C-alpha cells in the first residue's frame, strides 16, 4: 500500500523551460568575452584593470544597497553584465577610480534606487557612463591608439572625430575598423568581435533580431541619406556594441517586437543626428538613454491585438 | 492515394516542450474494479447533480445515480454494481469546493443495467442522438468536462461548417488519446459519424500532432478502409503546446478567430476530443453510459502506463496497480504538468475530467523580478501581454486586467513555462479572474 502521506499543492504549470535570469546573464557575460578580449589585446593591462574594477564595484554596490534596504542579494550575474558593459564604453586611459565611481553610480543610483533588476528606467551601464561624461569630461574624451601591452600611449582622434585623418585607402580603414586597430572606447573598436558575440546571443535566443537590425539599419540608411559614409558610421564608434549589447537590454527596451523596431529605428536616427549635428562626436550612449525614456510610452501604444478581439477597422 | 492527409500546419505562438511521453507505446490495460467507489456528484463544468439513490439501495453498473434539472449538467452513473453504503464530502482538487459524493461498495459481480433494446442507429434522429448523449452523462473528456449535449445543440440559425476532431494531446506526459486512437480508431470514426449527423458539417478535420505519426497513419488507413474519406481530412500539426487548445486549433486549421467572449460555433466550428466521440460511440452503439475513461499514469511511478479506470476508483488504487510511487515523490498532479492541478491526498477518486495522474518530485521555485524579456508575449497564443497582468495584480488593479482582455486567457501556462524569472503568471491571472468574478457577483 502507498504510505499515508499528504502531498504538496503548488500552482501550475509544473514544468519550466530550462532557463533562468542568471543563466541569461551569464550567457551575456560569455558573449561579452569577445569584446573584452579585444579590449585586453588592444589596450593591455590597464584595460583589464578598468574592467575588473568596474565589475567588482558593480557587484559590491548591488550587495551594499541590497543590505542597506534589507533586501535579499542573489548573485544573478546582472551586476557583472552592467559592470563589464560600462567598462567597455570607457576610454582606455581613464583612471581606475573613475571606473569605480561610474560602476557604483550605475548600480546604486541608476538601478537599485529604482527598485532593482527589472525596475530601472535607464540602462544602468549607460547611465553610469553618462554620469562619468558629465563629471570628468576631459578624461572621458581622451582617446589613444591601440598600444597593446606597451605603456606608450599615443593620443589620437577616433574615427568619428572631425580631426580624424586617414592617410591610406578606404579598404584598409574598414579593415582596421572591423579588427579594432583604431582609437576608441575599450570595447567598441573591433566591430567584428562584437558581431561574433552578438550573433552568439542571437543564435542562443537571448536577444532577437529586431533591435540590432532596426538600429543598425536606420543608422546606415540615415547616414547614407545625409551623404555620410554609411559603412564608416556603422563600423566606427560604439554603434555595434550599443546595438547588440546595450539597446537590447530587456528591462529598458520595449516588450513587443513591433515596439522594439520603433525603439531601434529611433535610436539609430538619434545616434546619427547627434554624430552629425550634435556637439559630441559620438551619440550612441545618449541616443539609447533617450529611447529608454520613451520605452514606457512605446509600450503603452504598441500592443499586440488580442486573439478574437475586433480589428480596429471593423469597429 | 487520394491524399486525405493535409499539409502540416503550425502556429507562430506557443512553446516547444521537449518530448516527454514515455507511455505512448504502452497498450491500454483495464484496472480491476474498485471494491469501494467514491463517486462525486459534481464531475462536469456547470451544475452539480442531485443523488437519485439513498443509503442501502442496491445499484447496477451503469445505473443512473445522480442527475440535475439544470441544462448545464450531465447525469452520473454507478461505475460498479453493489450497494450504496453512504455519502461523504470531498474537496474537488480542480474547483477547491466541497462536493457531495456517493460511496458504493461493490458486490464483485459487475452486473450491468439491462441494455436498452438494440437500436436502429442509422435511423436515429439528431434530437435522439443528443438525448442519448445527455442520458449517458457524456462531457468533454479533453479536460474541460463541458456537457457534450450542449455542444451538440448549437442555437438555431448557427451553421456549423467545420467539425474538428481533436487528437492533438499537446500536454507533455499524457498519452491516453494517443492510445485510444491506436486501439479504438474504428469506434472514434463511428462516433464521429454520430457527430456528423448532428452538425452536418461541410468539412471534418482530424487534428493530430506530428509526434504521433503512428496515430496519423492509423487514422488515415481506417478512414480509407471504412470509405469515409469524402469530406474527412487529417491535419498533421507541429508538436507545440498548446496546439490542442480549441481556439488555437480553429485558428490554425480554418484561419478564423473565435470572437472574444464568444464560442467556436460563432465562427461555424466545433471541436470535439477524440475520447469524447469514442464515449459517444460507447453510449449509442453499446448502450454504455460514461463510467470509465483512459487515464495515463506516469511520472515517478514504478510501472507507468495507460489504464482504463472506472470513475470513483481512488487514486491510491490506480497508483498501487502501477507499482506505487517512488520515494522522492512529493506532488501528485491530476492532468498534465502544464494545466494539471495538485492533489493533496490519494483518497480522491478518478472522475470524468482526469486524463492523467502524474507523480513528480517538486522543488520550490523562487519567483524573481520580471526582466521584461518578452518571452511570455511570444508564447501567448491569445496575443496578450501576460507579464502586465502580474504587474496589475500586484497593484490590485483588476480593472486594468479586464481592460487588457484577461478573460481571453485560456490559462495554458505557456507564458509561465517560458518565464526565466519563474513567475507563476497563471496563478496571478487566476487571482485576477477570481477577483473580477467576485466583483461581478457583488454587483448583482
């Protein structure tokens, strides 16, 4: 006879996909290893230091805030993602303590103060970067050429600066942009490695095509219409990194696929407008932050039509 | 061949669940009749039955022991022959409400109620068929237990042009319909003939998921053999949950959408489960009312299988027949893992709606914050925004739920299945639906 035993009563469904928030986060970290590798290859030990400090500070900041608010801290990997992504947007010569301030701001203010994971309005990594840009504008706009593991840094303009001069032919420029042999933020220089990481996320189903395609597509189209070198605009600066790793942040982008396309197109247009007409050479950070602010509005107006409800035209 | 098998169809929504139907090749076994049957008087969607017997009465197998005057009800018959030895009250695991139950102690003879004089089935009229289905206590056996005679009587002026026979069985683990198709295919098709007579549809589709290729082939063979192929088509469907949902099936096969708050008949379609039409065959061809059904017993039991179980048999006896449950089992589900409900003890009997008994080991899952990944939207066959309901319920904003068409949710659980934050979305939706129903009742 089956023994006398009362059984558990739990709400359905009783089966889950083999997926969790932390698994998603660690897969993003894995994909980030491609741009992280590029950053270390091109900018040496200091790049490693900045990324380590930024990541560690982000985790500590989350832990600290959770403790202060008597919340429960779980190591779900989201702080690592934020810390790493923020580090990748910083100039290679930035002092390590500035990275720490940025990461602390990103986690403590931009994320935890809004309620923690899932509740923040702005992409924390980009908010941290924007905070640093406002505080330390000099350090945040000093660019050097890749010096690998040597210590001699040569200051140079990034490909998006007006003062940027390229002496060789266009093909070698594109090649260097793809491989990352140009000046720029730690993780943005090699478009190819970012693309590999991004495709990895696409294949694993962590992100879908909507935001990267609409973002890059809109930016390329608008630059072409404005008479710019569309390929240069796409490959240079933080566009690839932004399109694959930052604009695709679930929390701060629209929840519907249609909304995501609107978001991507908006970010693409804003990026190019800031680059061409704004006061800054680069616009990815603020374009995405601006679209983050519009996300609740996009979600309010772009919703799927429920099955069986009347189509608008029929009403 | 003339090709009665249509091209495979699919839907962009729903979720792919890894194949998990280990009992698909286990033939149906008949469970020994219970010595004591506990027969709840509420086994259908709608109004419970009133008992027709009192303590001390002797009853025969198939004798009507409960019925109701109400239209939305189905009579209940004695699953065994013996004596009514008392009444008891049970908590229905699916409804959570107390329901009366009749206790029948078996005499061990299984004496059947005298079958009515052999009928001329071909001469039965539409109304006679419906009356016989009502008398036999047949309800939708796919799980919803909606009284079948109501489904068979669409209001005047509603033309049913499409009849869909549902053999999808998209829930993981359940294989009862699969086995019925393989073993009782002829009965299904003869039962289908009765439905056809009632509805006079222009087209009949037999919908089967592609993880049951043997059933697809078998049904095709039978349809050809029995010469029924004129307007019957078999539709293979991609195995995807919840393909077998009525509204999803209608959309995938006919392209029509059942209007919000409406019924399939509003778009000229009717969906019947294959086990329901098989029960119609039993009732009308053999004169046997609905007193048993095929139940898949699976999960962490010693010998999983498909059993033909008389209603009123306690779960304990079913599980013991299968060698008992394994040590680590801490949860028993009635139904599949997606839509099944937990049952807290094994004294509860098998009823008309139980298509599966699943023993499993559950570990508590921690609910995390929604990260707005949108997977629940991709999964939702009804094109709702499941995560928003969670947000609204947390704010006690039930009006917002209503506005966001919460009533259209079929509670299939595909959203919660795909949620990386393990939010029990369906539970939140049920809370909101309950609150909205209460509000409506208070208004009245």
